[in-house]
C-alpha cells in the first residue's frame, strides 16, 4: 500500500470514485458468496436430495456465527486503519493490524473447540429434522474445523480493503472460490463423498486462501509494514510488525467498533435459525411440507447472500472513503460521500428488486436445484422482498456511524434490523397469518430498520459532530503526514 495512493483516491470526484472503488470490492464479495454457494450448487445438482440441501441450510447459522467474528474484527480494523491513514498516523494502523491478528487467532481457537464439541446439541436446539442430522454433521465438522484460517483470510482481506488495495482482496477471494469449485468436483463427482465432500472442499479452500493472504500481506505487494517502518524495516522481510506491542486502547477500540458488526452478522444466523424453527412449527400446523419449505428457504438465503454482496461492496467502499475523510476532518467531502453512497446503493437495490419480480428464475438458475425447491424459493422471494430497496438506507446509515468511529449509533442501527424488529416480528406475525407471516416479517423489518437509519443519518448530517479521536491516536506519538521526518509523508 502507499499512502499517497489512498490520499489521491479520496481527493478525486466522489461519485465516480466510489463506483471505481466499489467495483472490485463487489467482485470479491460476490465471489466470496459464491464460494459458499458452490456447495449448495454441487449438492443440488448431483444429489437431487431435499435432505442434503436441508443439511447445508441448518449448518448455515453456525457458518454465519464464524463469519460474524471475522466481519467484526475485519470491519473494526478497517475503520481504525483507514482513519489512522487519513490522520497521517500509519503506525497506528500497523499496531491495530497486529492486535486484530492476535485476537483472530485466540477467538478462532475458542470457536473451533466450542462449536465442534457442541455441534450435535446445537443442531438439536435448531430443531433439525432427525433424517437431516447425519448429513448435517458430515458437512458441519470439516467446515468448523477450518474456522481459524477462514477468519484470518477474512480479516486480512479487510486490511487490504482499508488500504484501497482491493486487487489483493480480489485475488484471495476469487482464488478461494475457484479452489472450492475444484475440490467439490474432486470430492463430490470424482470420489462420490456427497455432503462430506462439500464440507472438506470448503475447509481446504479456506486453508489455502489464508495461506495466500498471509503470503501477500508479508511480501512486497502489501507495503503497510514497510511504508510505516523506515529504511531499516524496509530491508527486513516477514511479519516483523507482528512482534510489536499494540498502542494502549487498541484492543478496546477494535472490540467496541467490532461489536455492532458481530451482532449484525450473528443476527443473520439467528434470523435463519428462527425461520427454520417457525417453519417446523407452523408448517406442521398448516400442513406444509416442512422439509421442502426448509430446503427452499435455504436456497432463498443462499441467493440473498449473493444478491446482497454487491450492496455490501458499495457500503465497504463508502466506509473506506468516509473513514478517511472523517480522520482528515473533511466534513464537506464526508457529506458528498454519503449522498453518492445513497445514490449507488438505492439504484442497485431497485434494479435487483425489479429482477426478483420480473425474472426470478435467473437468480436461482445457477443453483440447479430440483424444480419443486426452486419454485418454492421463488414464491418466498416474491413474498419477502417487497421492500428490498429500503435495505440500502440501512447499509449506508450503519456504515456512516461505523466509519466515523461512533460505535454507539452504529450498534443501534445494526441491532435494529435483526434484533429489535425481525426476531419479534417472526414470532408474532405467524400467529396471525401462519407461514405467510414469516415472509411478512421480512418486509416489515426492511421498512422499520430503514426508517430508523434514515432518521439517525439525517440528524447526524444536519448537526455534524467532529469524528472522535481514537484511543490509539491519543497514545501514538508519530510525525504528521506533512512532516519531512515521517517516511510516509508527502513532504518526504
């Protein structure tokens, strides 16, 4: 990475710059979602079994729990790192990177041990049908054993994104997706391992992606540790910056900023678990085929993850620019970035919503699921996505407060969607409208969360507050970006 490159990007016209920065991020996130959806596509095509598809669906909440930890650590690292660069204090970002890596290792180890030990009990708690339990265990154990490399790859990719080196992020994510396709072909088609083969393929692709990210982050392709360390460190190789102590308050800030992201991502897993549970209850009462409904909902969620990824890419690009402007104290460009992000995200969400109702079969064609499952998933999509364009307001408002370091408001926005609104709605609405009430809960949640986010964002733009100084910046004595003594400065 080079500081001037990020500074030049942030100084360019806002609307086209946001699009150029978002495009590779969107590509990487879509491929990341496809890497997860590859398992569903192979199982749908070569098993043609509702039971096998449902097995992948019931493991999805646990995968979301793991992803929640990676999103929290990676997102908080990106916010701290980019704001530090905007303030001309790159050493702060280096130390945050070290602390995030250490936290990832410890939390990954705890998650691996806990989830693998409790997997049968967790599946029972999630109301997993008895005939789905065995294939769910076959798929779940290999995937959960690869938790640490999956988290490391996710956190390091967010570090690339924060430095505007999205090309490296794309390399890691696309490689992971292609490796997953290769391993699924080998284990499912070649060795006939079925659901177990899908789990092993995912685990191996994540391990190799983490190794690739580590190689990129320690080499010349990522110069964060060299750019910030002077001539002596430039001559050294490897991850020497990992042995440096973090600035006081670094861990606390990473955890505080990561908490909203973690709870939001965890809320997606809870949302899936709650819907599966409600389908099991209301389906029996209304005479619905529970296994078919569960498989169709799993297919719907996989499709929505892919559809939302470009929206998250736009939000990630927005957060990168917004955090840089907040760190530099440029409130005028910060406002322009907000308006540009709203224009891009609303336009994309509206186009996707039109596709959902005009040509929904295009969205599910890649999964090659059985006809009954495919038709049921299309019906769910049409019922649950009436207010999907409003999801853009939720993303931009939450990203604004996260990128400017206002963890409290970011927490409020992120909690609102899945916790304050969806979870109560999904348990209340089916009592009135049966299975249809589950899908109406999605619509009501999109409306309510977008309204809350819009109000908070308007108040913040109307009465702007100076972005808070990070705890690391207060405790890090480094030269400014215009000091010739600073090897990262423009003057140097």
